[in-house]
């Protein structure tokens, strides 16, 4: 029987566990996701594939054979992840022209020109691109009361409680004249990307509204720290489960 290279197997397992189908913990809160939320069936689909992965990994860690675990690394993880990606992408497409409610944090000089919309031609697999057009209600800039470079997005629940920050969110001017980009009355967009991951699907299922926020504010910084902590906890659980699979693989390698 070929000797098991624990370090290489660990690396392969951790990579596999980064997908939807192979995870060891949920998105930082208890309970199931709902298809009646802002993002439709997307969080529910993520939950389904997450649970399938948890069930499979738990079984393999307890009673899997060497062939089963190696097949997970070489074939099954990619197959399951491909199915999950396709189903989530289809669910995002099914949202169609749906618009999402959005609000502006007090002190940010933005006038909303519509609700948040999906930019379907920029969506890819489990990534959903969004944007909302705005108008500046006062001049902005480095030496003004507000700098558009500090623009970011949060998701909040139905009671207005912050859920998570969007790491990929920013302001972009749509003015052709560079000299007028940050003048009062100038037009622009706030853009963002939502990645439906195994660690955040329950948070996303509770989302009721977007909030344009100042990334330099205490609220945003605290929420960003909290969001990163949830993701890190997920990664730590992945490593723990990967170690259990390695232990099982070692135990059955000589049989």
C-alpha cells in the first residue's frame, strides 16, 4: 500500500473544503435559510449543498475507506462543486430584474435614483454583481466633509440590524467630464459583489436591505471584523475536519 503523504493530503482537503459542497460549519448562526428572503432560492440551494457535504464528510471521517476518501479528492469534490455552482448560478439568473431596497447612512451626500439592481452580465457562478445609481447632493473630495473613496455596502435585516459587510463594494462616477465627477449634482453608481459562500448563506438569507455606509465609520469597521471572524471560524473548522479525514486515511491505509 502506498504511503500517505499527510501534508499533501491536508492541502488537497483544505482546497476541497473551500467549496459549497464540502464545509464543516454554517454561516455563523443557527437555523435553516429561507427561500422567501431577498435573494430568493439562492441561500436555500447553498444550504442544501452544504448539508450534503457535511453528511458525506462526517461519514467518511468515521468509516470511509481509502478509496472513498481519495475519490473525494480526485473526483467527487469537483463534481459536487460543479453541480452546486450551476444551481446557484441558475437561481441568480432566475431573480431576473428584481430590485432590492437600499438606504443611505446619514451624513453620506447621496441621493438614490433607483433601488439596487443585479448586473447579470457581470454575474459568474456563485458571484452576483449589483449596482445602484446615485446623485451627489454636495461636493465631495479629500478635503470635503465626505470622500467617495470611503463608500461601501452593508446588508441589514428587517429590523435594520447590520448583518455583514461586502468586501467588494465601492463608488464609481459616471460623469464624462473629470472635472465634474465629484461636484454637487454629479451622477455615479455604488457597485458591489455578493459571493454566496458556505460560511455566509444563513446571513444572506436574513438580509432585507442594502445600506450604503462609510467604510471608515466604527459601525463598518466593527462589522467587517465580525464578518472576517465568521469566515475565519469556518476555515478553522475546515482544517479540523481535514485533519479527521487524514487520521481516518492513515488508519485505513494499511488495510
